[in-house]
């Protein structure tokens, strides 16, 4: 789970770099001055890319957890066959293993969706705002500096 914070930091640093570049290109009026709006579009793309990445990450982590669950169940069944335990004891242990992994799966799913959801939503909101109002922000910033 620790790579999620690293992932969020990298994406936000990339978004801030794109925004600063958009402000700079708008300021020097390189091929017009709508670069902050274009930067907003790129931030939205980063948000969508992050969303795809989180879906893939969730699938990989869930697959690993399923593999661990199947392995634990197989070990328990082998151990029970070797020890010739009663069926009731076997069933109880298997149910315990299943419930433990179900709890882990729900917890993992909730943590991933919350942490990645916040990142995606914040990137999409910021990018959409800049995409829609970036030109007005640039005009307001640079006209204010010229008048002041």
C-alpha cells in the first residue's frame, strides 16, 4: 500500500509541472496564451490515466490475495488429511480461513478505492477547472500585472 502515496505524489508533481509550464507559455505568449487551458486538459488526462492505473492495481492485488487464499485452503486440507481430523473441525478451520480472507479483501478494496478516488477526483476537478477557465485566469493574472 505504500506505493499508493508515492504514486499520488508523482502524479501531482507531474500535474503541477504541467500547470507551471502552461502558465509560463501563456505568460510569454508562445503561440497565443491559452496554454493554461491546454495544461488543464493534460491534467484531466493524468486523472483518467490514474483511474486506469488504479483499476489495474486493484486487479493485481486482488489476484494476489486470491492466490494466497487458495494456497492457505490447500495447505489446511492437506494438513487435515494427514492428521485425519474430524470433518467438523476441518469445516470450522476452512470457514475461518475464508472469513479472514474476505475481511482482508474488503479492507483492501476500501483502502484502494478511497486513496485512489481522492487522487483521481482532485486531478479531474483541477484539470477541468483550468481547462474551462485557464484563459480567463491568464488574462486576469497578466492584465493585473500590466495595469499594476
